[in-house]
C-alpha cells in the first residue's frame, strides 16, 4: 500500500484544496485498490506543497539550476535497488516530491488546477519508483505508467 505524507509549506494551497492530506489520501486509496503488487507492502513518500522561492532554492541546491520549476523528485533508490528492496522488505521509504503552487495554478479554474496537480504528483511518484524520461524509450514507458495511475484516480 502506498502512503503519502503531505506537508504544506505555502498557504496558497489551501485556497484551492481545503485539506491537501485528505485530497491525496482519497486519490492514493484508488491507486492502492488497483495496484495489487503493493498490497502486502507499506510504501511511503513525502509530498511537500511549496511555492516559487522554496522550490527554486531546492532546484539550485540539488540540480544546479537557478530557476523555479513545477515539480522535483528526490528518490532514495535507483530502480535496481528499489526492486531488491520491494522483494526483501515490508516497509520502504521512496523519497520526496516537491510541487510548486505557482506553476500548478495556471488558470483560476479549480478542475484544471486539480488535474494539473494530480499529473504533477503522479509524475513525481513515478520518478520515485525509478522511472525517468531522459531517453525517448524511457519517456514512453514512464508516460504510460503515469496515464494508468491517472486513470485509476
């Protein structure tokens, strides 16, 4: 079962999602119902809901890119190590996802906001599971997995 700990560091999030923890819990429950291979595992990650300044600092510090971005993912394991962990351990901490409110916000339409937000946290989660999009082949596989997760929720 996947569990996501949500930390909200930017109060702007509450203007469009009243209870981010509850919102994510509802979505993750739907994924957990479909993804049977995680049924006997407890897979944790943290989702930090931030703004431009905080994500820019993290992007500069860890990726050497002095600019704001929409989502950052910090996986604890590469895909190979994670596979071994999933076979041998019951509880696994995947890593951290950070999402920038200003980049998600776009238009004032609430449905657009939530769809964009869902796409970003699912994208981040997919990175935590070891997928990447550096090559075309990898991008297609990652995109297919993201689409499946989004279909579930």
